[in-house]
């Protein structure tokens, strides 16, 4: 497997972690859900996705289309991580 194809695969896996986070959000929501478990899942998937996106960006140097996949994965995973942080912040404010 060449480096460019591996970079594309890692970029797609990074985007897939965002899709799994969205699906998890819509299946676990509700008044009786364990919000701290959901925050842990969002954070874990986001960190894995960020690592995959950075590896994708590193492996697909010089190809604009391949870099775009990695950038979309990186930005989307950073947005999921920011969402998890804001959710954790809201839970902390709500308990005070």
C-alpha cells in the first residue's frame, strides 16, 4: 500500500469517527442517559479521529484533494471535541 492511499484511508476513518459520534448522540440522548459516559465516548472518538487526521495529513503531502480529506476530518473532530467540552462545562455549571 502506497503512502498516498494510506493517507486517504486514514482521512476517511477520521471522518468516520465523526459520523459514529453523531449516530451515538442521536441514539443515547434522553432524560435518563448517562451524560458522563457520552462525554467520554465523544472525547475518545474525537481524539482518535484527530490522531488519524494528523497522520492522514502527514502521509498525503503534495496532493490537494488528499489534504482536503484530512483537513475536513481534523476540523470535524475538533468540533466534536469542542462539543464534548461544552457539554462537560454545562454539566459542571448545572451541578453547582
